[in-house]
């Protein structure tokens, strides 16, 4: 059985060479001032912004460090980088202490059985179901937090002096609000 979450000992872990004190001079990349950081090389090779390249490098490092099996599966061609990212993001809510890491590792082993056959969007749905079956309470908490964070009311003025109101939130709440607003609008037009 393959170890999913095997973490390398501290002395074998990669240390960020851009942290102060890690280069030849504080704040300098290894190799001195003329050295080109890997993200800059990737940005140039892929014709993307340096910030985008840095995000991709950081994401890849985090993925490979946290769940090495996902990095190995990507290297083998068994799953894509996008699929690995979906799995890592989905099971991250299960990880924490050693007991939680075992639950996340178990989830990854199960997910890898079917991951290669699904596009990232469908895989995200399946990963969410697996995670919810393992930890239903955290799934409920995440749904409530997402609903709270996505709830919004916007108002903007139109050129003709009218205004537009937009509401985003849980469907039952928005439908109830629409009914209240509609009743008020009908009452106002009856008196106009």
C-alpha cells in the first residue's frame, strides 16, 4: 500500500531560498544578485506574468510537499495537474493533526481510484461528496460559510434617474425578499 501523506523529515524539506538569510546575502537568491529565480525562468518560458508563474510554482510546491502521492501520480501521467489540485484543495479541510491526516490520506487513496476518468469540474463534485461522507459537520459548516460570504446586495443608479437593486444569497431568502419588494412596489404603484 502506498503511503499517501508521507512527509519528509525537516532536514530533507525544501527551504524557501527567497526568505531572508537563505541566499548568499540576506534577501538575495542563492547564487548571488545575478541568479534568476525559477519562477522568473518559468514566466519567461511560458510567456506569463511573473506573479502568475510564482503562484504556479508555490501551488506545485505545496501540492508535492503536502501529498507527495499526488505529485507522483502527476509525474506518472496518471492524473493531470488540475485533477491533483482539485483533490488537494478538496481534502485539505480534512487535514490538520495526525488523526485528521490519516482521514485525508484515506480519502485521497479512494479518490485516486476514479480521479483519472473525470474532468476537474466533475472530480470536484465527487471529491466534495467523499469529503462530506467522511466529515459531514465540516461540509455543513463550509456550506454555511460560503453562503454567508457570497450573500450580497448591490445598488446602482441608472442614467434615467431610476436605480437597480441586485441581491445574491440562498435561493429561499432571495425569493422571499423578492416577494416583499414586489408587494411594496405594487402598493406604491397603486397610490401613484
